[in-house]
C-alpha cells in the first residue's frame, strides 16, 4: 500500500496486512506519519516537557456510582 506522510509529503510503501494499513483503509480520518517525522515530534515534545512549561490537558474521567 502506498501512503503519504502528512508532515513532509514523502511517499512510502507499507505492507497491506499491517495494522496501520488496515486503519488507513477502514477509517479515512486516520492519517499516516513517517518514522522520521514521528521521532522528530516525539523528541521536541520531550524537550518541552523537560522545560516544565508544557501542560498536557487530558479529559477528566468521572466514575459513576451505580
């Protein structure tokens, strides 16, 4: 399967039987990001977390008492 990275527009081929390929086929909202771009984003995110100025806003989960 041919895929294109959303960040750098590099075209790569991935195997059709992989989980990523299945997600891309079945759910068009999912996008593909190459390994270089995902590693770069992960590295920069870790640098921002290390500065202490990075806040990750997660949704609050409420527990229901039934």
